[in-house]
C-alpha cells in the first residue's frame, strides 16, 4: 500500500512511534521507537535496542505501529508485516543512510525493522469529536498547557 503525503508528514511531525509485536504464543510487546522514517512506501525503524521486537518479528511478522503529533494530537496507526533487514542485505545501506541522518551517527545499529503497510487508520484525539469546533491551534494550546509547556 502506498504511504500518502498525509502519512509521510505525520511521520516527520512525530517524535516517537510505538511498535506492537506479538510472540508466536500471542504474548504482546509494545515499545517506543525514536528513530523511524519511511522509504519506498515502507516504514523503517533503526534497531538500536529492540531485542524483543526483533525476536517477535522473526517468529510472527504481524505488527502494528502508531505515531502522533503530541501537540495537534493527530496521527496514524499502521498494521502490516514486519521484517528484519540486516547489514548483509541490499536494502540496509539505503535505509541506514535515511536513519543515520536523524541520529547524526550517534546511535549505532546493525539492523532495521521494515514494515510493509497493509492497513491505515487515522488517530484523532476525542476532543475533535466531542467539540467539533476545535481547531488545531486550540488543540495545540490546550496540549501545551496540559503538558506544562506553558503556564
């Protein structure tokens, strides 16, 4: 499935993403990932310290990732199939160059988690539904107050 410009913009505006995996015994694992982007309609995540995520994906390729702009409180959930791309594979160098731009080389990684999207869902804060007149600017101001950015 193709990543829309809206999804790509959302990836760039999100500080963290949350990757959900599951073991072969259906034991879930969710962990935050800081270094992520996209390439060729796939989500890519630097495997900096993700042994459980990698182990689970090797046994069960079904994954879910979510990311939001914490101030606007909008983002996406993507369900798909995960794969571990090691430094011995052709795609690795291309993925590495994209992700190293974000890390400035400060976080070494020897594999990348690649996610092929199969389903997209928007994430939108309930405030937008409960108070339809809410603008993104109002939501940003509210979030800044809630999170202590302004007093």
